[in-house]
C-alpha cells in the first residue's frame, strides 16, 4: 500500500511540475550547423628583414597551441626587404606576393593579415586576433584531396565545398606553399644566416591571384578539380596545397593538404 501512495504522489508531481504547452508552441528553432573553423594567417616577411625571424617564431608558437592544420600560415616574401631569386642566391620574393603586398597596403614587415579581416597587423597583437578568429563560427566546409604523379610532376587537386546554412557567394583560392627551404636570412647586428630554414613559403597562385568565383548552395556539394604541374625547383615532399574560401566578410574556411602522402 505504501508503494502505491509513493507511485501516486510521484505521478502527481510530474504532472503538476510541467507546464501545458500547445503543440504549435513546442517547436524550438535550431541554429544552422557549424563546422570547425580554421584560421589563415598571411605573413608578410623578407630575407633582409632583421625582425622577421622573431615573427616566424610567434607563428610557430601559435601553431603549437592550435595545431598547424588549424592555424594555417602562408609566408609572402614581398616588398623592399624581400629578395628575388638569382643564379647565385636563393631568393623567395614573388610577383604575386608583391601584388598582395600592394593590395593590402602593407606598410612594412613583419606584418600579418588574419582571416582577411582588418588591416595588416604587427606581431604583438597576432595572438589576440587569432584567438578571436577561432572563437567565430562558420557554416562553410572544405574537403581537399591531392594525388601526385611523380613522373609528370603533376598534382590532381580535388576540392569539395559545402555550406550548411544559406547560399553564399565567394571565391575559392588555391595556393602552392613549400616548407624547409634553406636560404639566407638577416638578423639584428648585421648577422646573416645562410642556412636558415624557411617554412610555409608562398610559391604560386594555382588558380589566379584572386581565385575562382563560386556560389555555394545548401542543396549540393560544389566540386572543383584542378591539374597542376609543380614548377621547377619545388620539392614535392615539402609542398602543400592551401585552399580557402573567402568573400568581402573575410576567410570563411581554410584547409591544407600535402602534395605527397
């Protein structure tokens, strides 16, 4: 009998403890699904910039914190302190890098643009801006695949893009980036290191300086396929493809993939 009363009181409590809600009021709006947002840092640097090695260390520390596949760095050797390649000296300056340097009105180096939101920034504020960008959400996802043909020095690049929210217009940019390039670098007090190792160095814009215009739809996955021949001198084992989707609001997503497994 005691157990009957306990069961009865429990049922009454459950009934009186819940508000009666009409069927048309029970629907809860669910926000659009978001995906892991990665962050792009475009590092403007130069081999004759004595403070740029310290800036490279700042990026390295941030990548240790977040992961190099999530904080994706690309170093542009551009401007008056960058050095062009010659038959005698390995120079890392590129014409495309100079185009970006002028477009973003980079005042000097080292400076960086983070997710293409805001101006070129000095290295002492990079950590805070990177943290802020990781706190943002995105509905754009990118899947990047690379298949390399060593005989032809060609890489087949497949990029699948999707949006989980409303349709979005923007541009897909593909870059070739290379690690472990040994070349001179200047330091304070006129010190020159001829065996300095440069990483995430921009080498080429695969689909043009500003990429390919696309409109992503919630209805399907947008597929892009590109065949690209590696330029002479690029080491496939150290090469990466960086892919990102951006518009006037900044970089919405960025990923990278090694050219060879």
